[in-house]
């Protein structure tokens, strides 16, 4: 499938998902349309920068993400890498540092 056609299909699917129309896509639908999910990669430096932008200590950042303090330390030192949904959450925080502010009660 040509790149332009794939991009047009991707935009149409995204528009449908953003609309108020009741749509549902399966993995098979995405496979047939040639739509893929981007892989999230995040470096220790990026994790440190994300935390710096949120202006939180490692302990508070860990609590916000619902992970251990040890995990945050090891991610930032490059000893371990975040996995699964935590990678996606960190990617969201990278794009919008205050997306989880609602979790902090005053």
C-alpha cells in the first residue's frame, strides 16, 4: 500500500475515533488497514527531564505513577527500563507534564 494512501486511511480512522460516532476496531481491522502502533522508547535522561518538568521529587513522582521509588531511581540511572503501560504513561507525561495533576489532592 502506498504511503499516501496509508496516511489517509490512518487519518480517517483517527477522525472516526475522535468523533462521537459509535465505532469499534479490532486488531484484525488494524492489520488489514496496515495501521500500526508506534513503539515507545524512553531514555533515562528523558525520564529525568520529565520529572524535572513536573517539579517532583523521585519519591513523589513514584507515588504519582504508582510505582516504587526504587523503580524511578533505577530508570533514571539506566539500570532498568520502564515497561508496558508505564512507558506509555511516561510518554504522555513527556507530551503533557501536568496530565496527572488531577491525582494530587489539596
